C-alpha cells in the first residue's frame, strides 16, 4: 500500500497499522495513544487562562529549524483532510446532492465547488 495513502493520526502522524485504534472524525483521525494523552492532560488541574496560553506551542518561540521540521507533518495532515473532504463530497454527489447545495455548505459558489471537486467525480 502506498505510504502516502495510509491513514494516519492527525496529531502524532502514526500510521493506522501502527496503533491499536484510530478514531475517525470529519476529516481527522486520532489514535488511542493521543486520546490517552488528552485524558491525562484533562485530568490535570486546570491552568489559568494565562498559563494555558503559555503552554501552547508557538512558532514565535521556535528556532527556524524546529519550525521547518514541523511543516511536513502539517502538510501531511492537510493532504489527509483534503482527501477526506473529496470523499465526503463524492458521497454527497452519489446521493444526488447538487453542486449548489455542496457549494453552499462549504461557503463557496456552485461553480467553485464544481471546479474544485468535479474532476474526482469522474474518477470514482
């Protein structure tokens, strides 16, 4: 199987075959290990809003090399989400949804929706 097509955890980028469970959401996935990390974070004492903001990773505090090292992971998540969106639009079309209704739900014109997604409809 092509590694680029393998479903991955949106958070840690581990491949589906490498985790016990992978939970799917609309265009995203989270593995059991990341869910466990989230549970542990939620069980901690809640920080004040100022402390919470300080804990979030910020590119302002990163060295250039660290920032650049994260770009491929972010791009991979974007690719995975785009593929999921393509499949959801394809299913909407299969069920008979119009380009106008798809465009409206995505906040774009019928024409823009058709231009972005119609090519994939023919390949399906």
